[in-house]
C-alpha cells in the first residue's frame, strides 16, 4: 500500500478525489501541501503531454506529468527533469484538474 492507494480505489470506482500531496518533485506546478482535485481518466486517448496524472510506475504511486506518449505507452516524470518510466493505460488512474491553496 502506498500513499495514494485509497485515492486510486475511489478513482477506479468513478469518484473524484481531493488531497494535499507532500514533496517538491512538482514544484512550479504543484507546491507541497496544495489541494489537488483528481478526476478519473475514462479514456486515455484524451491524455496529452503535460497533463498531471495519478499513476503507478514500477510499484510506486505518483502525481506526476505525462512527459511523452507513444501509442498506448505514457512516459511519466516530475517537474524537475526526472523520468520515472513508461506505463500502460492501466497504470493511470486520474488526471489532476485543479490545484489550489
């Protein structure tokens, strides 16, 4: 179980979730502790490079950026230049639609 396990379960059930992630990997787009609203991704074809997604890469949960798309593969990384890796559509659970203090 990771920090986002309960949020992922709710997204899979079709619910919208809000939470305050901690950390500095997304500084410039999301500051530590800001309230993020994440909605389920119903169709991965709607995802674009630059979208912030709640996903799982190599067993770890992240609220990070889509950095590149190749067909049904999505490269995930943070806002500081680090790449987490590539995932398929089943590893992306939600898209961040709102960030507020």
